[in-house]
């Protein structure tokens, strides 16, 4: 009998003790989409739905060792990068990924500020991220505040192609500008800039009325990585990931966790159909 193979992805990100964002959100998202999630933890945070209390970075050599251990042994089909925190960690990640960047798609979510407003990267590390990681990535996924911080100007929805030149200078192949922070109360519009093709793709979805939005950026970027791992191109991977996130937001709006911003419902396609009387009956 022929052995079945897992579709494997790697998440390089920080740990969220509240389970709604970071490495925990990445594992849940990839698992919900049928992808085997491997991890390299860059930092440990003490946080909940109300905010971040503490950030403890991992030693850079430990971060690099985790990445190399996974890549040397498993057939990783896509990589997602989240919270990086410091320049030494960015240098370690770049060194570990450089030999693989040409063959494995890499999605970089430039996590800079938590939803609560707490900083998740040191200011001096931002330039290192641009210089060392942007050229290695298949797709970068900034939200509107992150876009403004990286580019030094607000995103112009009237002329979305205006920003391509700057991203090209940093070596970015594609950039997804997430519109969740816009003032439009009825819809969310994301723009995918395919820099080398000088092309803009527009994705529109209904805005879900919910405060349970913790981890949306992590969830979207890891979903994109999951679909890239299946072999979809960037445009189709983004489209499918957005559909997944929209449903996770919609189903998560009906639930309550904690006193602040709760998470999206990563397993919305499964939990509603669980028969607790049958769980474990096959073991």
C-alpha cells in the first residue's frame, strides 16, 4: 500500500498564550485547511484578549536551529513568517531561509503592533526586515497601519499601483495590502500588488460586525501559506484564504471568549458538526 504524504507548512512566529493569534492561530488555521503545521517560535508573549503583558524573545540561535531542523527533515511546501521582534532574530531567520527561498514560497506578515496597540517589533529591526527578508518572500501582507509605517505614507486606494515602485526597490514580488483598518463600515477591500507584472488585483468581502478580530492577520497569512503549499498561485491562494477568513469571522462573531477582543473561529467548518458521543469511539 502506498504511503500517504502530509502537505507540510512551516510557521515562524511568536507564541500567543491566549491562543487567538501568533503561532497558535497559524497551527489552527493550517490544521483546519488540512495542512500539517510545523513551527519555529521566535518569542513567547504573555497576553490575553485584553492585551500583551510581556514579550520574551527567543535566542537567535534557537530560532535558527528550529527552522533548520524542520527544513532539513520535512518536505515543507510553504513558509509563513510572523512576529520577529528584533534584528538578531531577523538575521537568524534570513540566514536559515536563504538556501530555500528559491524553491519554497514564503509569506511574510510584517507584525509590528498588536491589536491592543502593544509593539511587537523593535523599531530598529524594521529596516533589517526590509533589507534581509523582503527579497526572499513570495508575498508580504501588511495592514494599512503597517503599510504606512513601512512606506512612510498612507495607502492611496485611488491609485493603488503608486506604491509598486517602492516595493520593487525592496525586492518584493507581491504585496497584499489588507483593508480591515479602513473606515468603510460595509466592506473590506484588499489590494494585491504583483510588482514584477505591474498588476493590481482587488478583493472585496463584506465587513463582519464583530469585536472578535484578534489574530485576523495571522490567520489570513497562514491560510495563504496553506493554499500555496497545495500548489495554488498567489492570486488564487489569496482568494481562497480570504473566503476562509470571512467565514471564520462570521462564525466567531457568535461566540464569546475573555473580556476583550476575542479570536476568529478557526474550526468553524468542524466544531458545529462534532458529535461528542462519538468522539474517541474509534480508538
